[in-house]
């Protein structure tokens, strides 16, 4: 289709400060940037273009996508280094948004194309309200970002070729397959826009909330991933080499009144598995690491464990970091044979978790919405296969998926998990205020398993408990990403629990 007609002057989004000006130059737009990876306000910049199919008509993107090309100078590309710098979003007449996943900008002076298909049968790949109506789009947005990088960029980029394109045959075909599995209706849009009816809004019993509250402990310090033989030393594992530090960390968490620990296991699977005669198997250290974790946990009977089997980095489209190969295995999700081998290989680990009395539930994969190298219908099948394997464990344990937001938590329920869990970070506030949820989601069955401690630990606990949620875990211990729970957040957590604990004894 032809390029879009812009109906008014571009509008710079005031929620971020990384863009300072936008002006027209012939058939292109010039974006003036003031980006700084170390300044939260300037990590990104967003500009919105008001568009329409014809005068006075909404843009209908139900079977189409919005795309743009961006040309960046060498100074920006040097900083960006294969991050997620460029994203495209759409906004409907009610102000609801949906964004694409970020695209790296790898070549200076050459167009980088990015776009979004606002399909609502499955979750999008970025933070969104989940209520977007793709038949009533009024704006297309462009976001440039240095988030997750280091450095700053002040200068201009050139944007061209803002357009709408029909979904290509392979995309349309996969959407038809998903519709056969989930129903032809626009499932997520229908669920997220269901009118609020009589549902539980009062707090759960405080003891239930405390039992389900704590911290994310993704891996021991300087050990990633925490399960499997180290590539440089096959006799050294993850958890099994860190039991003393693990015990110290558990003692710290007990001291600070943490009850639930959400801990990652295989992460992106760069370790933990091996190939033998064309089949996937656990490597020599995987079960030793799992046993070391569970044996250490048993020394702290007040703690409960929520193991997370995999992370979205298993298939996020990045196979190297600083030239080092990482665990990128999209075929384990998309290929039914390889998927079956993986589920069979991880079976003994699932059984060990299911048999342990301190394991509260099994989280199958962290934020699968961000596994952008695979299709959502393949992830749906992957989650379903793992959930069925958990049901076959020696003791029945609930399964879940750590959804990136409440708006897509119910989608994973359709794959066969037992309970919804979701995440919230302050950067989601414009579209996802803390505690907001679809009307169809009963908060009493949902634990917020990743919460940004920077939003205020006591404030977050209070809002989630009063909003009817079943618990909250704060990100995180040892992730080294600026969301450290240790220190003031842990003290604030302890004080909140001690203030509220007497109510549980009355």
C-alpha cells in the first residue's frame, strides 16, 4: 500500500525526553535526539503521527501492519550495538497502545525497517493495555531507545516510508492456525474488554498474601545460568558450586520475612542440556544442581520456592552477546519433535520440584511474550506441553507462566496452566497502572511475581493486597540490573510484613 497521509503535525510524547524536535524535510522526517542511557527520562523518545485511511476515517489494521524505516548515523550505531533501539506502535481512538518489540540498528546510513501487526488473538511483544482496537487506529508511533545500553547520543536520525502493509501469506497462515486453536474471535480483545461484573475485590487473608510474597532470585551471584555444567569446566555446576552463598542468601531473605522465592532454573538453556544420538538430554550436572538447590532450601522451612523452568531468552532472536554464543533455541519451541524431546528431558527436574513439599508452584517460562524469534501459537503449544508434564508429576503442583503483564495472563490460561501470574514495572505506568487488570481476571488467583521495587515496596504491597491480589514478589536479588532488592527495599519489605503480621493471628 502507499505511504500514509499524516493528518497533523507530529506530537512528541511527554512521557520521555529522548526526542526534542521533529521536522519535515522533503519526503522525510528528521528526529532530533537527546538520548542518554543513564538518565531514565532520556533513555528513549517517542513521536506520534496522526494518520487516517481517508479524511475522517479510522485506520483499519486488523489484517495489516504499520511500518517505518529509520536511518541512524555511525555515532548512534556504535552505542546501540545490537540492542532494541527502534520500535513502532499504534494508538486507537480511545488512547490504547500496542508496540512492536524493539529492532536493533546495526548499520549506519542504511534504512532499518520496523513494524507492528496489531493482532489481538495473542499477546503483543511489548507493554500494552491489551484493550487496543485495531479497527480504529488513529496514530502510529516511533520510539528510539538506548535502554539497556551505555552512553549518550545527541544528533539527528532520518525517518522515511511510514506505511501500512497487508500481512504476508506466511503471517496470515499462522494467524489462521492460531484462530483454529483459540477461536476465530479476537480473543484477547474480547477478554480484556469484558465489562466488569460482580467479582472479588476485597483483600485475600493477610496470611495468604504474606505466604505468596517475597523476591525474585534469578540466579546466585555471578552464576548464569544456575543449572548445568560450565562450558570451561565440565565438573563445575551452578547451584551445586554455590551452596554456601545460596544458604547465606536464604538466611538473609528469612531475616527479612520473605516467604516466596521465584528462582530461575535453565534460563536461556546455554547450559543444562546436551545432545546424544540426535536427542536432547540433561547434562551431567543438571540434576546435581537441582538437588543442591532443594537440599539447601530444606534447611529454611519457612521459605517456599517457585522455580521458573525457562526464560524468553530461549528464543529472543539474540544468539551472541559480546561475541559469546548464548542459548538461542527457537527450534525447541517450534519443532514438535524437538519440543517433545525437551519436555521429556526436563521431566526428572519437574518431578523433583513436584515432589518437594516447599515448592509452591512451577513457572514454565518467564515473559514468553518477549520470545520474538517464535510465533505465539508455537509458544501456546510449548506452554501446553510443559503444563501437561507438570500434571504428570508425583505430587500435583500448580503450573503458571510469568506473563509480562496482566493483560495477557489470561491468554496463557487458555494453554492449560493452573493459575495466572503477571509482572509490573514502573515503565509500564502509562498503560498499566499498578493493580490494573482485565475485568475477567480475578486478582485473588493471581500473584504479581515481578514488581518494581523502585515504585515503593510498602506502597506496592499495600495496593496489591487491597486490590485483592494473592501475593507479590519483587525483582530482584543478584540480577545486577538496577532493581536490587537487597538493602532498603528488603528493609521496607520486612517492616511492612511485621506491621501486618499481627492481623493474621487475630
